């Protein structure tokens, strides 16, 4: 079975990323090391096939800037909350696994949403069901169904921000229609 040939321009962002990772791992960004890293990266993307990540072709920097601010506020707030819960509740803290079905079926947006959530203390993505675009998160301090619903709303709000920043036109239209009606 032969695989579809992917043009170099499509693979270029991945190759560049792998070269940067190569340089960072060796802590050497000299020309020789980066050229060798580029050769290895090109070999990796051609011999160890992964389906290409399909980018949307749209990126809205006007939504990115407030998203970064929102993310930093969440990061600090969650860090303080986790610290406080650790001091006051310790091992008696109740946890839960919360399933959240996302709007988008894009692997790119599901992954971006999962990474954004995992960087915030107090929650961790345990599993992703690609067929239904469902994230399963381990969350701290979930005592009631209302707490779980609050988490679902927060996850969907994060996804909504990411759709506004870099989602497909179809996902953006669906999000706007959902908000209107």
C-alpha cells in the first residue's frame, strides 16, 4: 500500500518545528547542527508517516491577544486555588473525570483546546475520543453536578475562543449561530 505524496510546502511547518526542537535538545543552534537536524526532520516526516495537520488558513490576532490575557488570568487564579485546596483540604480533596463534547471535529482545534486546558493547574486531559471530539478531563474539587457543568462550560468557552482565533469558517459560523440563537 503506497501513501499519498505530500508536497514539501505542506510539510514545511512540521520540518521547521522539528529542526527547532533538534536545536533545543542539543542546545546548539549552529548552522551545521541545524542542517543535520533538517536532514533528520525531512527523513522523519517522510519515513514515519503521520497524517498532515490541516490548518484552517485563518488566524485572527485580534482574538489572540485577549485570549492570552484570559489564559494568564486563569493560570494565576487556578494556581492560587490549587495551592489553597492543597493547604486546606489536602488528601480529602474530591476529584472527578468530566467528559466534555466539543463543537469542532477538527483535530487541530481539539488538540489546541486540550493543550490549553492541560496547562492550567487543576485539570488534566486524560483521553480524547476523536470520533466524537470528546475530552475526558481529570479535575480537582468537583463536588456536585453543577461543578461538573461549570467545568464543561469553561472548556467550551476556551474552545470558542480558539475557534474565533483559528477555527474553520464552518466552525466559526456554527459558533456564531449558536450564540445568536
